[in-house]
C-alpha cells in the first residue's frame, strides 16, 4: 500500500455526516484548551464513537476496518514489531497476505509513524484501521513477557555465578534497588501475572530447574522455567519484602506485603514451604482497589437471590457460605456487606487476611503470632455493640460456638465454612462439636458455590457432544439433550488458546425449615438429609452448572468437572 495522504480528521467527519460543523468547532476549541487529540475530544464529548472515526478513516483511505475483538493475530506476526514500538507507534502487525504485512493502526493519518513502521518492518505494508482502545487492549494481551522473564532469570544466574561477593547488590539491599537483577525479575513476574489476571504465582524449585507457574481462571499454567541457582535469591528477596525470617529454611512461613503496579495497589499473601530441592513459594494476588460486586451482579439464580436477600436482612441468625478455597466465598459475603452497609448499622469483620477494603465498617486482621486469634477477636468484637459480624472462616469449635451465641443474642453473623455442599454443612458443624441446639437455632441458610470457567466469547464455535458427555448430560436433564445448542472455545489470543476466559459462580442454597430444625434437635441426620434433598431437588450446584451449559456460557466438560468435585 502506498504511503497514506494527510487527512484532516474533523473535516472528514463533517463531510461524511458523522458530526456537525458546530460540534467540530467546539471540539477544536476544547483541543486547544487541553492539548488532547481531536479524536479523543470528539469521543469523550459523545459526538461520535471510536468505531465511527475508524470506519470513516478506513473508508477515506480505501483500507479495511478491523474489529480486533474478533481477530486472532498469530505470535509470529505480532513479534515482527517489538512491544515498545507497537505502543509508541500505536500499531500492530496482524497477519501476512499476498506478500504484504497487514498492519493495524489507530491513527493512519500519522505519516511519521507509518514511515517508522516501513523502516522497522522492511516489508510492504497493507494498512488497516483499528480503534485505539481495542489496539491497546490487544497489545496488553498478546505481548507476553515470557521471553523477558527468561532473559532476566538468565541474567540473574550469570550474575550469581560471576559476583558472589556482591550478593546484596543482586538482591536489591543497597542503593538503586530497582536495578538489582532479582528486583527486576520479580517486578516483571508480578506485572505479567497482573496482566494475565493470575490469582496466584507459584515458584517451585526442582532438581535442576526452577518453575514459575500462574493460576489463571483456576488452572495452573507454566510461565517460565529457569536455572535452579536463582531459587535462593528469589526466596530470600521475597522473605525480605514480607518480613519473614530469612535464616529459617526448615519451617513453613506465612507473610504479606504490598506493591504498586500500573498505578494499582496489590496486596500479596505469601506462603513458603521447605521441599526436597529448596523452598517453594506461593503468592496470592489481591487487588486492593477491586470494585465490590453488587448482589445482583453475582449471577445468582433469581430464586436463590431472593431468599439470600431476605436472609441477610434478618436482625439475627447465621448465614454461611461454603465451598473450597478460591471459590469466591469472600466476594459473595462482601457483596452482602455492601448491601447492608448503612450508617444505622455497625459492622465488624474478623478476617485472615482482609481481602477487601470497605469504607464504613470496622475490619480486624487476625494475627496468630501474637495470639490475636479468631475467637479472641470475636469475644472483644461482641463487646463493641455490633449489629452485623463477619467471621472470615469458622475454623474450629470455639470460633463456631462464639458465632452461634452471637447470632442467638441478636446479631446477624456472616461466615464461611469448608464443606463440599450446602447439605453437609450443618452436619459438619455438629462434627466439630457444636451443640445441636445451637446449630438448630442459629443457622438460617447455607449457600454453597463453585467457580465455573466461561467459554471465551471471541472464539466460541458450535460443539458436538462426545458420547460420554451426551450420556452424562442425559442423566442430568429431563428434557431431550439433542434439543439444545452446545458450544466451546476453539482457542485464540484472547484466552491464551485455552478456549476459556473468565469465571462465574454456580450456587445452591439450603434453608433451615422448622422440620429440618426439629430433625437436627433430635439428632436424626438421615431425616435431615432426606428433607434437604427434597428441598433442593433440581436446584443443586450440578443443576446450576448445567444451566450455564444450556445458556451457552460454559462447556459440558466444565459442568462435569464440578460434578466430579461434588462426588469426591
């Protein structure tokens, strides 16, 4: 494609009838006042959309307009242009066709940028127009920093071999810490984890290597593999950051620290554990400025949402949320607190750790090392005249009994418990040694949940059930299995070729009825279980997962995975 001609954007949009001359004049005045680009001013003034501007430019240039949300560029094309240049020039190599490189540009009127692209790529360019927001989002997504992480790891390995006497410099213990090899490596790992929406980082020493893995949408993925020599340096730096004992390598340790990445504050919980080949480290990443969800955005089925709202608005009783670690229990409880948080109510939370910051409530961090335990904090909290108490987790009989007594004396108590499903939760409390009358009088509802991976919306295609999937779904559905349309993700750059992107909770709820309370009081678990199964018939976690399958949001394989977890 020939070098594009200079285009006056404002005149072009007026000529094509997308904006009026008066709107252009106002936007030009605003541009002179603020120094912002004309296109940005027009979009922020709601005179025209980004897509409108890009389509008009493409029409004028005789180029294609490409929606990057539906485009899947290949790594071999992406990597022809370094990430730094892609960001500077606001351009991306999308594909190769007819011997030319198809390059998407947010501003094809930037002739200097076009000339730089031609010089850098040394190939004929076929220009396409893309929106700036989609372009920057795609750059964030497709440029992985795996090679950079591996390069920094090799650099650290070499430095550790060449300069053993300057170990403090390598670890960032002296001036200019941000340039220390281990600091640069860890910062890059944290930035990549944040970009990929990882919830956990695993640093695992093996016999001859060090593996770094990210947990994304609940599934671990290998991010890089490095020389085992750097393991000690990484662990030592992380221990220093989190205030752990650097001399203790024989016992597990837990800690936390805060970092700031891309203007976002991240709270990191760290756990170390001695293994055969060194200390393994797992870090949980918690974004401090993550917006709290509202109850109506948790995707609860309507019949559960209505009963849950009713339960949390009672003046007393216990509302329990149950599920395995990482199933979103705390998110659900804080959505409930967000709905209950008014000036008329005093709310105290007792947590380990505090995962969300919510203005207007009193949050207490448990600290086992100084004997600031759940039970000890709870006893003090009840003397603070609260209306609502959130207990991060009922870990033992003492904590559970204090929570039960609080609910029986006019407090609403919200808490979590690790059980497999809603129906087994009251039985679990009894097994912990909580008296039957406390369980019967206190527990109002039990909400169980799991997180299910969602099909990537950018690569969704129809899917034909495999024989074992057809058989399993037939056993779960009363209607005909073949009457529905099933989908899966074929894999693309948006989802790192997994076919999944994002997760959504599935739920089931058990409400303690009078007959169930009587069964608990009599100590008759069989009758209690029978009544619970009758109440939740057709409304279990398994049924909610199947609902997402029928709605085209997840795969049969994901629903079967949830079913397997429940059967364990």
